[in-house]
């Protein structure tokens, strides 16, 4: 309700959680013994100071553990305890990002109710800082021998994933995305909705993309996003041969209702300007 949380963590029979409070702008540690401790999130707080403060909070409660003090998946990066350069925290933009995450979380939660197979919760993925949600077919996926342990666990079964992320060097625009893994032949031959959505081919596979600005300016943002998510799902299901009927929940809209959703996400006709 107030930011982001780890949910419940456990160590030696004790439970605790860590939360970013984006209203009071603090990092908060709560334990099952009732203790609450925190420190301020403010401009000028370097990554190294954040890391030290976090370990101090945990140490005071006897909950400190060793962690990998290195950004995951970045071969050239400064370890957290030594990173004095990254020291920017702007409250306005943190709150904007959080409010966007809150809205997207609600739509992804609604979309997850359309599926009755195994699926992940909607969660902030710790690697790319994207709000992610994944559906599973239930079938094992072939894996290469040269992949890392995280990838091996994440893609042990066929998946169709969806998410929202602020962009990176490859895709600089804040966007919604979806991908199917392993990628089946002909995935990009399937249509996406609304009309602003597109397929992007990357070295790791094909991404269905919809720019965030399209959603922000849409007359019906919810319909736009749901139409995109459903069209990306249908593309993956049809190309990979999932049994869509068995995996649809009773809450999933009927084909007629889905068509109405797509009509609501279509661009409005532009009237000619009379001179």
C-alpha cells in the first residue's frame, strides 16, 4: 500500500520483512517480535551508505546475512559497499514510478484471474526492476547446458511472461512487454493489439512491446493494456500449441467480450478538419 516489500523472510526460525515506504521515504525493517527500525531514503544517500545502513538494521536484530554484493548479470559493475558514485534519490520521480507500478499491478492482477494454470504472483523482478507476471503451460522445456543457475530455474518449463519496465539501453522507452519461452516458430506472425503494439526481435528472442505513453494517453487505459496482454498471450498459446481451453478460468472473458475489449482499444477515428 505504501511502496514495495520483500514479503515474509525467515532466518533461524524468525520472520521479518523489509519495505520501501514511498510516502515517508524510508527503508523499514519489521520483525515478528514486534520491533520496527528504519532509515531515511534521501538525495545524496550513496549505494554504499544504503548497503551499510541495511546491514546495520539487520545486525541490530541478529538477522544479518552475507549477500552477493554485486549487481546480478553485470560483468562490469562497482560492488555495493564501494559504490559512492550512485547517490541520487529524487522523491518526485520515485513517487511517480511507484504510482505507475500500483496501477499496473492492479491490471496484471485482473489479467491473472483469467488463467487457471500455474502462474507466478505479480512481483517486482530484482534483476531488471520490471513488474513481472508469468504463466506456465505445465510442460517441461529443453534447456542448454551452458545456462546459469537462475536461468535454469526460471525456464525449466514453458512460459509466457508479461511485464512493465522503465527501459534500458536496448529499449529506451518505458514499455509493457511479453515473451514466450522457448520461443516457438511463427510467434511474430501473430497480430498484437492495440495498433501501437509491435514485435521487436532481440538476441534473446522476440518481445511484444507496447509503449507506456500509449497507455497514458488512451481514452481507456485498462482496455488498451488488457487487449495487449491477451493478444500477446494468444500469440504464444497458438504458436506453442498450449491447450488454451483447459487453461482459461471461468473469469476469462468470452470471445465476444474479448472482441469488445479490442474494439475499445482501437484508435478513435479522426475527423477531417474543415477549412
